[in-house]
């Protein structure tokens, strides 16, 4: 799957946790996480967050997927390597060429379309459709919509779209 506009990594790590906790262990899960901004990507790939960023997570989830910092790292958590192993962080400008060849089963592009004008959103929806395998999924943000931008997706739930063919 692809997290397009992953910012500091919360999105791809949350998806990785959800997948590892819910799909059969022999599934080959690979997540590509991209962003324009190399600074946020550095934070994302380090996977170190202050404890307040994860305070809403159940204690069991915290224990399983994060390590608590000690002494000079007190007050911080670091994601466990099992999560980092399935995520590849890369710099990518959505406005330029996309070098990926494979087809994705899911694309998350939450709270990214908001940056673009109507014409660009239409173009991005078309390009996302080309990158998805048949009947695969596109997730966008709660304040976003593909209404009147694309006829290649059906709306399944408020932020969840499925490719038509
Ligand atoms: C509001 S954040 C969304 C983060 C994440 N998807 C979420 O919902 O938690 C938007 C991200 O889009 C990235 N972005 C903006 N324009 C971009 C572009 N042209 N190409 C790639 N990423 C872009 C920004 O750098 C930022 O990290």
C-alpha cells in the first residue's frame, strides 16, 4: 500500500499496526510512505515521538509496538523495528513523475488534496486510479471529496473510495 503525503509517519505506522494485528502472518505486507518534505520524512523514518503523541493508544498497543525511552530519551517512544521493516520512506513530489511500477491494493492520501486546486485534484485522482489494482481502495481526508472530480471511483463510506473496475 502507499501512504502518499505521509508527513511525520503517524499514518503509515498506524496502518502497519492495523495490518500486522489483523491479517494472516504469512501475508507479504509492504508500505511505501512518501512526502515532498525531507524534514518530516526524517522524523517519520526515525519513528521517535514524544509520549503525548501516543497517549491515546491502549497500553497493550503501546507495549507491543513502541519502546519507551530511558534516561536522556525519557518522555519519548520509538516504534519497534517490525513496523519499520515493512515501511519504505521516500521523498516524492506528487506533482512530478511517480517512479513506482507496481499496482497498489490501497492508497491513503488523507489531508493532502486540500493543498491543490480542482484541476490538480482531478489529475491526481486519475493518476491514483492508474496506480491501483482492480477494485482497490483510495482513502482521503474527512474534509475532502472526489465528488465531480472522478468517475473512476465509487464512494463506499465518507472517506473511502473503491476503484470501479
Ligand atoms: C496535512 S499532512 C497529511 C499527513 C497525513 N496524510 C495525515 O493525514 O495524517 C499533508 C502532507 O502533504 C505533503 N505534501 C504537500 N504537497 C505535496 C506534494 N506536492 N507532494 C507530496 N507531498 C505533499 C506535506 O508535506 C504534508 O506532509
